[in-house]
C-alpha cells in the first residue's frame, strides 16, 4: 500500500485559513492524525465519516491550501451545552507555536457550535501537550477546567493510559481569550 503523506511546512509566517471540514477532507484528517505521531490513528474510513457527517463541527487549518492542523469534534448528544474535542492535531514542524490554541478558538467559533458553553475532551495522563493546551484554553477564558475520572485503563481492551474528562466552562458566547 502506498500512503499519501502531508508535506510538513516550515514557515509559520504564511497566513493560515480556518474552515469547517468538508467530506473531501476525510483523507487529510487521517493524514494529520498519522503525521502527529502521538494521536491514536483510527481507520481512514472513520475520518471520512467524521468529515462527512460531522464536518460542521470539525475544523481544518490550511496554509497555502495545505491542511496543517485539525480539530475533530461533535456536539454531545446528552449534554447539549457541550462541544467535545475528540482529536486535535498540528503537524509536528508547527507544534509549540500557539497554533493549538488558535485551532480551539476557531473551532469553538464554528456556527454549529455557537451555542455551546462548555468544551470537553478526554486527555490521556501521558499527553502533557494536550493537558497544557486545554488548561491554557481554560485559563485564557478565565473559566474552570474541571477534571474527572472518565475512561479508566481497565475499560480499554488493551494497554492504554486512563483518559480523564476535562470540562471547560462556562464560556460566554462570542468571547475572545484574555490577552
Ligand atoms: C496538542 C497540540 C494540538 C497542541 O498544539 P500546539 O500548537 O503544539 O500548542 P500551542 O503552541 O498552542 O501550546 C499549547 C500548550 O502545549 C504545550 N506544548 C506544545 N507542544 C508540546 C510538547 N510536545 N510537549 C509538551 N508541551 C507542549 C505548549 O508549551 C503550551 O503550554 P503552555 O501554555 O503551558 O506553554 C499539538 O502539540 C499536537 O498536535 N500534538 C500531537 C497530537 C496530540 O497529542 N493531540 C492532543 C490529543 S487529542
């Protein structure tokens, strides 16, 4: 099998575009997940489904037309106030430059998530970048980041770090983070 790879851009000065995902973005979402090297990579079909059926709650960041970051999320059926981040990823060469925060801000601003006052996500105990990102997002909005037990290690069918649930909010509609 020959895999199509995403080119890793080196310049952070080129402007970025943020938009909701389209059905044709499924392959790019999968490629970014794979390129991060950290995210649990699911089947390509899974990403095609998300881009198609949940595209309005997924975000793609592009640089000169190339996808370089993404947020895959959905509205939580039993918690209509909450928008859940399933996966957020930035290509390795662009990590640590504030893009993760920008992705979350643009994702939260998607019209399909406009009424959500909480952002939730499970954050593995062994993923410091993800922990920092979500705690920083909460601090930037001056709201709580409640952390509670959610998916424990014994719930997984294989070795896996626990995934506590982070619930951030209440966020005000249309607010920007503190400077
Ligand atoms: C998590 C991720 C999306 C954050 O995006 P980013 O653009 O790198 O993050 P930012 O530059 O906005 O920084 C957010 C915080 O993460 C920290 N961070 C970024 N990369 C890090 C790393 N490799 N190790 C530890 N902390 C890291 C930053 O220092 C910052 O924390 P601070 O405010 O305390 O300084 C990105 O690092 C990534 O794609 N990681 C791989 C995929 C992943 O683990 N996704 C999360 C699970 S769904």
